[in-house]
């Protein structure tokens, strides 16, 4: 039973990394997983280290932060053994990711631009970046300049909440 639990926990770690749309550090992943699955911090760190040694996950340094990524080997292992994960636990991980999406992307860099469009409309470009990679980009054609400026203000103020809503709606 101990080996099954160990294997399932490692699979859940890989499952969580795959399900995330932003890169997380070990500490961020630990915070996320410890609140959704039943394992302690020290076991979790041991599992992460073992998964790295087995080339299932890889640590990549971006802007001075070490983030975790699923490798091809990890993808293959997850696909081969996904039936060994308890559906209740995968659901808990999914819910935890969805509930914490705002927090997870809070550090993303946000940008906005506006230009005059056709027939008095305004085109607004809203973007969010994580480690120089665009994680969301929206282009909206709005009927007037006030609407365009309002959209840009809302994006700058609540981009993580807006992204979280889009994520939940699109990844159902």
C-alpha cells in the first residue's frame, strides 16, 4: 500500500504541474498542493526531488526564479498511469488550481494599448505576461474611447480576476 500511495502522490504532483497554465516555483507548488492533497511538506519535497532525478519534471530558471516543468518523460508516465490516481484527489487538485488561479497569476506583467479603429471605434489590446511569455492576449473592438479606456483600466486593476474567469470558462 505504501508504494501505491507514493506512486499516486508523484502522479498527483505531475498532474498538478500539467494542469497549471503558469510556471510555479517549488514553494508555490508546495503551497498549492499542501492545501489540496493529503501529504506533508517533507514528503512533497522528497517526491519533487525524486521526480527531478527521474527526469519527470525539470527545474528551469527564469528571471532568477526556479520554476517546475513537466518533461516528456513525465507526460508519458502521467498518461500511462493516470488510472492509478484517486478521482477524488484529482478533483481536489483541479478545484484548488481553479480557486487559486487569481493568486497564481498575480505576479504576471500586464500591458494595454489603444488605437483608433474603423468608423469611430477603438481597438484595445490587453495582455498578461509571465516570465516574458504571453499567457493571455485579448483584442477588443469597442464603440467609443470611454469604453476602451474603461476596459484598459479594468484590465490593469483586475487582470488576474478576469484571467481566472476566462480560464474557468474555457477549460471546463
